[in-house]
């Protein structure tokens, strides 16, 4: 269901910063907006016909918000449109944007742990943010998203999967699970190693799990051989 403008980790620049999207008519949902994302949106010509743009932010590392300012400014000045920005902590995201010259008049902020939106093209969209384990220095979220009768879990950056999410996957309550996955496996890893993913997800449920946010130490063929899906760059 999700398409990807980029699928790489912060240091795997060849694959671009991980960012997913859903487009229907002139409405677009964009998940995260790292440093390479604005350039990719321009390459894909995704923005110029968009009237309703929703940007969901999982956390504020540069590979997830690095070009957020550019996207907001481009929409405001060039497309004469205000982005709908979604993030649980309004104060933090507003402060960050102000520090780079993006003021509140340039975008709409939707800030809550549970969000419901009715869009003219996308229909009903609901987002429930879930705190996840990544690093100690900043708050980090995954989220459950319901759209077009489908339920998606998107991990953001996380080094584990909560038991509640695993239970929902096994009960068939999650149609697709998108998980930050890396090849490196070491104590204190801020990302989920592929070895750990294999321990967490039993084989009969792996066809609904999509690995993303790849480092340079994970082979796509290995992912597929173990029954998982691997996110691919759109276009």
C-alpha cells in the first residue's frame, strides 16, 4: 500500500532517506521528510498537483526532518498551499521550524496522540502514535494508521516491536507492518537487527511485514528468502 521515495538509513545515502507516501488524486500523505526527500519529491513530480498534503513525522533526527522546512516553504511560496503537519509534540516541532525560519503561518499543525482526518480523496484517515524505543536523546514514535479499510503499523526508527503490535499482527488486525531493519547486530543498537526481527516474527506472519530503512549490511535476497518483504524505491 505504501510507496517509498527512499528506503535507506541515515548513512546509506545511496538509497535515500526513508520516506513513504500514499497519493490519491490531489491528496498526498508523506511519512517523514529527511534531507534527501524534497529532492526526490521534485524528481518524482509528486508535489505540483497536490492540494492536500499531510506530513506525518515520527521523530526529529535529520534523516527524518532534514528537508521538512524546504517542503513547507516550497508549498507556501511556490504552490500557494499550506502543508498539514502531523506530530504529537506541537511545541517541539514548532520550535524546530521557527529556528530554521519557518513560522506557524506557513503550515497547519495537527498535534495529538490520536488523530482523525476526513479528506476529499483519501476518505477517512486515523493515526494513533505509539512511543517506541530508539535513542535516549529524543522522543520517537511509531504509529498505527487506518486508511481505505486497511490498518498499517509503521515503526519509524525503533530497535524492537512492542508485544501489543505483535499480537495485533498475529490476530490479523494489522494488514501491513513496516519495520526499520538493519544488518548490524550489536548491544545497544538503536535500530532493529534482521536477526532480532526473525526472532520476533514467526514465519506464518512474515508475508505482511515490510523491511525498510536499510543499512549497508543487509541483503535484499536474504530478506525475501526468510519470507519477509523488502521496501522498494518508487520510480
